[in-house]
């Protein structure tokens, strides 16, 4: 015997699926309830948040090879700005925008650096924040993605491998390139070669001359300068001495360039984990030159 039942029709939901939602990063059409873009794996929360915005957000990229310190730099930057409203008032939009700050602070509190960023785009950190400054009446939206260094290198060598990176390189309004000062000082030129590849890739994706890299700010930031005093004292001279080829290329391709030195820890040491892996750990946290490059970019971006 078949029992009868009353089931409500939910055909109205078909109308929601009939209207796609475009990913802000790559423009791919997705369902309204998608968590990540099906093409570039960027969080669709960005698209939902921007539906009510009159003006689109600006994109600032923090790039660098694996192990240079992108995650710890971005996490420390967001943490410092969120606690220093007199410089730039920063308000995170969405729970996902606080993840990199939380991961960085938690790792440093335990006496270690944050874990390496995975290569999978759906596991990257994204920061969507609202910036308010005393001299600006209108708040500005800014997107800061934390991408894996190996994925950035692979995209530079093999274009269109990562759709998110390719789209971000085209849409970005400014770039902060991180370079490991210790590796450069010790004669390891892998960071320099990485930066040269990335500079060429950026210049090609810069668009037309009127809105290309002749007007976009480019900051080259040497990291881990707490262990490299000569770089901390004079980063410009350090670049001319140890990375002259890179500096010449950047000055030629990106006219609006400034060199900075930064450090998160005041001193570091090495320890051996239970698995027998030798890793570097911070002994104390003494941020230096974290906010200055970012403020320089904001001034040139007129935010």
C-alpha cells in the first residue's frame, strides 16, 4: 500500500540557480551557493560581499618565493594595522579575512613561524578589508591574497597554470615583492632569478601604457633583516651590492619603485623537531619595517 503525502514544491529555487554569480577574480560564472570558484578556486564570498559595493576593491599582491615569509608578513601586517587605528583603520570583511592573522599570531605565540602555504588555491588565505584614513571621507576596499610561492613560480614559468594568479597579476593595482636578504647576502641567487621571472611576467600582464606599470607602485622588501644588519641600515645600497641585476631590471620595468627592509623577529635560533627536521624558530618578536612599505603603496594608490 502506498501512503499519500504532501510535499511542498521548491521550484522557486530554480530561479536562484538560473542567475549565475561571477567570480570577482577570474569572472567565471558560478552558482549562487558555491563556496569556491569552479575555475580559479577563489572564495565566492568576495563576489557576495561586492554585490552591494558601488566601487570595486583594489588588489595589492604580496609575492615572493617559497620560504621568504609572505604569510608571516601579511599576518603581522594585518595584526598591527588592526591594533593601530591612528595610522590606518582596518576592518576585515568576512570571517575568512581573519584566518591569516589568527594563524600567524597563534604560531608566533607558540614560538614558531606559520606553516607553509599549500599549493592548492582553495587552501590559500584571502584578506578582504576596508581601509579608513583620516584624510579620506570614503572608505576603500582592498584584497590581499596569500598565495603559495611555488604556485607563483609555476605560473611565471608556465602561464595559465593557476587561473587565479594570472587574473590577479592582470588586475592588481600594486605589488610588494619579498626577497630573502640572507639568501641574497650568502650568494644564493634563486630569489633574484625568481624576482626577475616575476618582474617580466608582471610587465607583460600590465596592460596598456596609460594604466600599466609606469603608474602602479612596486615595493621590493627585503625580509629577515634582523639577521642582516647591512640590509636593515641601507636596503638600497644592499640591493645595488648584492642584487644589481635585479635592481636594474626593476628600475627599468617599474618606474615607481621603492626598496624597503623588514623583519618580524628580533632574533632566531634553530631546533630539531621530534621528526628529526631542523627548523628555524623566533626567539622574540620585534617587528621592523612591516607597515612602512604598505603605507607607501597606499599613498601611491591614493587610498
